[in-house]
C-alpha cells in the first residue's frame, strides 16, 4: 500500500537530514513522525523512524555517561600532585598531617576520612600537593588517581603485606590506572624491618619526602638575574628539561630576544643555547 506522504513530510525530512547534532536530529525526527500519516501504508515507515529515534536517544545517554563530570576533582597546585591510598588505619592521615601540617582527623577506627583531604608538602621550597584518598576503593576517586603525577600506596606493617599489595594492584589494573606511577611504602614499621618502611618518627617522614621527590623525576632550577644573587626559591622542571623549557616557565616572551644563557653548575660556568639540558640545582642566567 502506498504511503502517500504529504509535501510537508519531505520538507521536515530535509531538515532532519541536514541536522548537525544528535539533539537536532532527535527534534526533527520527532516532527517527522508527527507529520507522517497514520495508516497501514506507513506502518513500516513509522516503525523504522521510531527505531532510529530510539537509537539516537541511546547515543545521547551514552555520551552523557562518558562526559559526566567526576564527583571529586581537585585542581592541581604546586610542582606535582601526589595521591595517598591504602586500607583503613594504614596511616594515610598521619602521613598527610606530618608531611604538610594539614588539618585531618586521625582515629583508630576505620573510615575516618570520608572525602579527599589536601595538604601541601614543601620539599626544599618546592610545593608538592598531597591528597589523601578515602580507603573505600570506589570508582568515584579514580579520576584523581588517573590524573595525579604519583600514587603512594601504604601497606600496614601490622597486617598481611602481600594481601594488601595484591588487592591494591588488582584494583588499579582493573580501573586502568597506570602502575608505573605507584610507589609502595610500608607504614607503622616501628622496628625498622623494611627498607621501604617508616614509623611515626620525624626522621622517617623526611625519608618519605625524599622518596616522593625521587619518584616524581623532577629537578630544581634557580633563576638568576645578571649581577645579582640566584633566587632562593627553585623552579621545578621534569628531568631532561632544557634552557628553553626553563624560559617558558619563567617568561616565554624572553624566547623572542634570547641571545644565550649562562649556566652555573657547581664550580662550572657554561655559556649555552636553548637546547642545553639542565641538571638538578642548576642556576640559569638568561641574556636577551
């Protein structure tokens, strides 16, 4: 049986075919179904149009899920962002408090921390943001774990270390979180049994600070103006960074008039160009 579609139907169909976004296509497809005559000759056509509509709506919902804003997002501040994870009572809050002086609740009962807690560690005047992740191991915190620069996983020395480590590794793998940026530390190591362990002593927390810095693969570089002393506050750069990377960090406009840089490394003084690779503790004097 012929469909006998009116002229208006073809005009709406044209609008539907020209639609750019999913939302526009859904709007015009609804109108197309509305202007389609309802009789036996159009039953198959209406069924096909409704099938297309359902598919488009499903695609919209899928995109909403993919682009849904995570519940917990914390803006990166400082030279790097480090997340601390571990089981309940593994010492996460104590570590955060002692490294950053952050105000956190510390108790002997589990799940004291219900939301991420933030503090700033100053490693030789370089600010490093530390985030304590609640011990729930739920996906609402995965955005933070995926986007931080380093993960410190605490293993409680008073519990089964292997079971804790296997659980954490499996969780990270299942959620596609890069294991290359995970460092395991053994907390509550009061007897000093483990090489990568620490207790609640001040010297132990200094050891942890050094380990965090080492695994971030950063270097400290100091800016110096001609005929002046170097800045007391370093700039943190990735290992392998050049003079060009350094200038981009302090004032990118200086690249346009750059002539050379004088680099001080211990007792050595070098006249270098933009591609020179800097070392930890380098002092850079830019000449334009």
